């Protein structure tokens, strides 16, 4: 207990020894006797500091880590000398490789922040609130300044973690720069955990209610990030709970709406998705291009290819125009044009230093290549795995596994692998990916001439999609008529599309030397 509470601080150990000896004069010391910090700890630690220097450690106790600028601004000082002198003392530790090199010793920080400060010049609640406001503003200025010079994902996430905790713990109503940072965090589909650490009062118990804008923002970003590890139905529920609080400012309310609509889309709820995307588009703001992309994707899924293609020029980089373009062309069997579009999407992502989007584009590229060139697809999937390494993109990773199935269509173990993928997709709550898996199976059975299993796959696809999307060109590759008149509006004559998919099946048979009777 002494070791755990001391955080290795020699002064704490000295005081613990003195207390141990004092207690032992009358009884046997117990662990509970040492489950606290010592009131004398801060007085001893601060005894030889100047008034300015005593002001700085209280300020930096609000921060997980700091540099001289953060410490000075959080303390409300105009010169760095007191902060520099503090960093030379043993109560401050240094890690030169961290975003901020210094952090206050855990025992000292705990004594400040857990109301164990019994010194004569201890702060009032208003003093702590003002210091938290200054620290939050200083973090925002550092992030904005560094972003203007050289954007850093590491610094963004570090600032968000510290900023969210400050705003939440000190009930700061003005989120300020956190709104811009939240958009930057979600822009690139890289989902580092952001949840601030739970307080001792809430640890082990139910989550405290959301009652401040900072609480709502922290839960919003956590729900968005955690969707990579939770069923999309749970994501929709969490985002609905955030929206129901009414605590978010308008711009962040639109963000919560957009990602709830994304969850509906992933769950295959196309009508709810279409209404939600239109509402986000009508609201205007930074998420409008993404909502337009969502509407274009929904038009494509329902077979409205001309409408989807007409939207592409309006999307720009923010709406991922090249990726949408590629998604329009590969269902037509026009894989060369799809590969060109996905290659352009990857290049544009590289230009914007968008690692998450680059990985998404690469997996789409591998998917398109998998139909036409299994050997090249192996290399493209290897690159996709490298680009996904370190990213938390569950849906994209599963899509890469589906691309591997398509690459191997016609070989022996595809059906078993598809079965395992179905389980992973169900657990993730991503039923839209089931359509891709069934498409891979249909291509596999068509190549092998397995009419029984091919018919079963077509039936499952028709059940999965009321509009027949994915089933329409699967019937083409199976050289079968459509079960009902098609409402699909192609960019080219239907027979041209049908011919391309039949050719893809024939070419795979030739590649595998499969001879049909």
C-alpha cells in the first residue's frame, strides 16, 4: 500500500516510515493506515518554492503532461522562469519522446487534485476553474499553431485527450477549439481511443449521467470510435442517447446525427439512412460533402447509377469523389475504370496525409483487381494489410478479407472462409458486408459451375436486398435471367454489363484451367 500510494516519491516514503513507527508504538500497523496521501506532503514539497513557483505545480496538476509554454499559460504567468525551475525539481519527471516532455509526480498531483491540499495558500474552487479554462485554451492554441505548420495526428489525439478531461472534470461550458478538433479527429477514419479516465467516484460503477457539453462530446467521440468494436446497433443507441441530452452545440449535433445515419446504413436500413443523409445535407456545414456521398452511395445501391454518377463532381475531396466513382463503375463490370478511380482516390489521400482514407481506397482497389487479376490482387492485398496496420477500421478489414475470397474464387477453401466471415460480420453488426460475401460466393460457384450453390447464393442475395442490388449483376455472371423486371438504371446497356460479368467468370475458369462439360 505504501509503495502504491507513493508512486516512488522518496518524500512520501519518508513520511510513511515515520507514520509506521508512530503507529507501531501502540498497535500493529494496517494497510488501511496508509491508504491516503499525507497532509504534510505538499507543505514539505512546496516549502522552499517562491510564490510564483508554488502557483505553477497546482496549474500543471490539471494536465497529464506539459511543456514550459503549457505550464506558464495554465498558471497565468507571463514568463517561463518559474516553470523552468519547477521542471528541475525531483517532483517533475521528464520523457523527452512524449508530445509534452514533463509530468508532475503522481503522488504530488494526486494530493493537489484530491483535496488533500492543506497549505495556507491553497486554491479556491474558482481558482481551479480559471486555471482549467487557461489550460484548455493553451492546449487549443498549441494544436492550432502546430496544425497550421505541420499537422500531427499524435498531437491532435493528445490534445483531445487532455482537453476532453479538463472540460469534463471542471464542467467547462465553452468547448471552443474542441469542436474543430473533433472534426479533425473524425475526418480520416482513424479511431484512437479518446475516453478520459474514469474518476475514482465512478470507477467500477455505472457511467455517470451526461450533464455537460463536454460529457456529451466525450461520449459522442467515444461512440464513434467504439463502433469498430461494438455492434452497429449499440452505436446507434449510444448516439441517440447523446442526441437526447440536447447538450451538444448545433455543429456537433449534426455530427452525432451523421454518424447515427452511418450506423443505420451499415445496418442495412436504407430508408432511414436516406432520410438522415438528406437532413444532414439540408443542415449545411462541414459534413455536407460526406452526406452527399452517402446519398450518392444510397442511389447506387438502389440501382440509380446515373444519379450517383451525377453527384460525383459535387463531392470534392471531402466527399471522396474518386472512391464513389470507383464504387459506381465496378458493379458495371468495368473494372479497369474502377481501378483507375480507386488509384486516384489513394493518391489524393496520400496528398492530404490521410492514412485512414488511403487504406480504404487501397482495399477498394484490391477488391476491383481481385475479379480480374488474382496474382496482382495478392500484392494489392499485401499493401492493404500494411496500410491497415495500426488503424482501427473493422469494416475495411473485413472487406479486405472478402476481396481475398474473390481473389481465390474457384479454389477449394472459399466456402469455409466465407462461413467464418459471415460470423465476424454478424458479430460486428455490419450486414451490408454480407452482400459482398454472398457476391464472392456467387462468383466462386459460377466459376466452378456449381449451379445448386449458385442458385442458393442468388436467393440469399435477393432476400438481403429488397431492391435486388448486388443480385442484379450476380445473375449476369451466372448467365441467368433476372427473376423479375429490373428497375436498375445502368450507365450502359444492360447487355453490355451482363457480357462483362460473364467474361469475368470465363476468364477465371481459364486462369484456373477449369473445363466445363
